[in-house]
């Protein structure tokens, strides 16, 4: 019973780590490029602010 719990916990941690590693750091060249390709209607207010600060007004 205990091994199933540990397995589930390990799987959850691995998924979070894998998803977090896919997104480039905010303000990096890769992030600016990713945001440029993302539809503007899908941007959050924070993403729009960060894009303006890091990608437009460097």
C-alpha cells in the first residue's frame, strides 16, 4: 500500500518538473519568440506586461 503512494507522489513530481522545464525563462529570447507566436487573445495581463517590459522596451 505504501509503495503505491510513493509511486503516485514520484509521478506527480516528475510531471511538474517536466512541465516547468518546457517554458523558457520570462524575458529570454526564446520566451519573447514564443509569446510573439502565441495568439494575442490568449495572453494574460501579466504576460502582456512582461512582453512589453522585456521584449519591446529593452
